[in-house]
């Protein structure tokens, strides 16, 4: 039983904290209600997302076993070591789906649709003939869609009357791509053997350290660009926090070059004190700028030339 629980990766549920920004943004931009009055709904939404995520983890562990045996750490995963029955894995997968969708349906219609989309992305990413994780660049872009879906889940916990701004959705998607890109960069460097890396992750056969670094930088640029558009459009004061956001991205990229980097295991990032400190400064800046008006910044969002006297 312990093996079947382990492949559901409950220790990865912390990743679903990424639904929180969607909740906060929805509260700030809509009339969906306050967070305090929706705690029950938020908790149910979080639990449902954890269950759906575990369904995706189960098929990932099962279908990746033939490749994980080439990874220095993942080769010790339960499915790789053997002794697990396929019929019980399928049953576990289906039970997580049923429980997750049952909870999602109680939260709301659009929340349920988004959870179904999360399941579909799990199939596309892991299951042949799709298996997007084997296709260079598509692997990162498809896996990071889950980040955008988590923002949508947070949003739809609060309101189903509006769709969130496309700028923040695109920014969140690209931020997720940056996280996945740097994770691959750290993995590629840790394995240290291109041929072995290609056996573990098929997309590594077409990647190099340079292309992984360059693409990660590209995703970071796209993410900050889209987030900047969102900030200027909805509250220009947030632009003041952008240097801290840049610092956060740069520090994370630098972390990928550490030996046995935590970037390879995002669920362990809570141990990175400096990263958490920078993130806390960014959040604090956003909180302060939510309540502090800076009228002269409005001029930067107006399409007018500056007259010279």
C-alpha cells in the first residue's frame, strides 16, 4: 500500500499553492466576495486539485518507469523497482479522478471544466501517441500549461462570472515554462552525460545546455513582459515591484547551476531561504502597492508624447 501512496506524490501537493494568486487576483478584480467568506470553498477546491494532480502523478510514474531507470535518483522510484500491479495502478488513477471531479463539481461548473482540462493535459503529456514530454520545447510548453490552469482554478473558486485577463494567464504560463525549463537545465547538468540524459528524457536528445539556458531566458522575458502588461493595465503602481520580480527570476536561474540544485525538485523549494526571502519581498511590495496610490505613474500608461517647453 505504501508504494501506491508514494506514486501519488502527496509531498508534491504543495505545488498547488500556485492556485493562490488566482484567488487573490479574482478578489481584487471582481465582486466575487472576500477570501474570508469563502474558506470552505477554497479548501474544497485545493483538495480537489491535489487529487487530480495525484491522478496525473500516478500515470506519470507508471508510464515513465522505463525511462526513470536511467536517472541517478528516479531509478529508485517504486514502479522502477518493480512489484506493483498494473490493475491496481489503474484503479488508483480512476479513484483519484472520481474523487477529484466530485469535489470540483461542488465548487463550480468552470472549476470542474478546468480540472478536466488538467486531466487532459496529464494524458497528452504522458500517454502515447501524444506524449508531448518527448518533444523538444513542446515538453516545457505543455507541462507549464498546468501552471496556467492552476491560476484559472484559483480564479474560478472565487467567480464564474468573468474570465481572467489574458495577460496574466500568459504571464503565468510563461513563468511555469521558465520553472520547467530551468528544471531541465539543472537535470541535464546533473546527469552530465548527453547520451544517458537522452535515454532518461527523450527531449534531451535534441536539447543542449545552451538551448536549455537560452529557452529558459526566453520564457522569463515572455513572463515578465506579459505580467508588465497586466500591471500597467490594471494597477500601474505594481510596476514599481518589477525589479524585485526580475531579481526573483535571475536568482532562480542562478540556482539551476548549483550542484544537486533544488530547482530539480520544486516541491523542495521551501528549503531555499534566500529564494523565499526574495519572494516575500515581492509579495510585500504588491500588498503595499495595492493600497498606495502613485498618481504620477498614470502618465506612463497614457499614449501621449511629452511636450518640450
